[in-house]
C-alpha cells in the first residue's frame, strides 16, 4: 500500500516547518542583538570615551605655561601633539576623535576648547 503524500498538516507534525521558523527567529534575534549592542557601544564611546579629555579641557588652563599644561596632560594619561602655536591633547594622537586644543601665545595657554571629530 503506497503512503499518501505529506500535506501541510503532516509536515508540521514531523517538525520540518517549525524548525525552520525557530532558526529564522534565532537569526533575527541574534541580528537585532548585534545591532543594539553595536549601537550601545557607539553611544558609550561618544559619551564616556571623551570624558577624560573634557575634564582636562575644563580645568583652569588659561595663563598656565606650556610645561604646566603638558604636566597636567601627562598626569591625566593623555597624549600631546605639539604644533606651531597649538597643543592638541588627546587620548590617542593618531585615531582619537576626542581632543582638546590649547592655543598658545608667548609660551602660555591663551584658550582651551574640547572637540569631538566625526
């Protein structure tokens, strides 16, 4: 006696279509979890990543000598890039998006401004 062809009701009884749905839901859940995790990581980097630089830049730096500013930056664990008339203080001089630019005049700090570069 030949066996009848499986219908949709019989397929769900064997678990084939239910297994595919579970796999699709698992993939969807993992993709959503990865998206949310990366979103939270970016927000945390933007907010907390520059906190040290912002704290450094908000100190009373105006009128201090270049050596005093460098010493304060070193104590905070920050890196310094020196250019003509400018000290750029960052967490990483090559890739940092959080910086504090100190404009210099006659060996003294004249202005300090924190930046976040995209």
